[in-house]
C-alpha cells in the first residue's frame, strides 16, 4: 500500500457494497428461480435465449461464449447437455471449418418459450419494479458507462 492509494469515501464504500450485493446476489436469485421453474441455470437459459434471438437461431460457439461471458470449455459442457436434451445441434461452420456452429432446435426454442415467463417476472421483480421509469433510464445510462471499460478489459465481450 502506498500513500497514493485513493481510498473510497464512506458514500462510495456504501455504494460499492450495494453494487456487490446486486452483482453477486442477482445471479444467485435468478439461478434459484430458473432451477425451480425450468431445471436449468440462469447461464443455461442465457445461452438458449441468445441463440433464440439470432438469425436462423445459429451462432458460432466462440461468439456465443463471448456474448455469455463464458469460456469455450464451459460452453462446450453445456452444449453436450443441450444436445442430449435435443435442444441444440452442433456442426462445423461451412464458411470456416475451424469454428463450430450451435443451432437451436424446435425443442430448444420451446424450452426458451416455456422458461421465459418466470425469468421475466423475476427480472421485473428484482430490477425494474423497485425503480421508477426515470430511475430505469438513469440506471441504463450508468450501466452503459460501467459496461464499457468492463467489456474492454474482457476483450470486447
């Protein structure tokens, strides 16, 4: 420690502790809800949902991993489970065989459709309902500002 350390003041420390509560607690609560309602984790739902929002419900695994802030090995393990469930198929990318494409199946799309209502209700209850419309807009501005440097340090994810 040096004397040039810029310590947090009391207000910043309180804000930091609240942010930690949200950053750590929110994923845990979303996981709890997804496990109870859909028998999948929030991460797994995120993977399925991201695939469902793409053209042809298909993405390169490397791009999907980046969007989900995941490693390829972690995503590959999830893909094995999803293939066993019949929710995705994987095949080499015809444009570049070094990549693998994941495609959401009809059963996978149905899993997203079935899982989404409970997820959306939990997100609304934990993130949006406690805030006014103006506070939601402010939060959007603040999170956008914070996300920039975080994405940059994550390598553009």
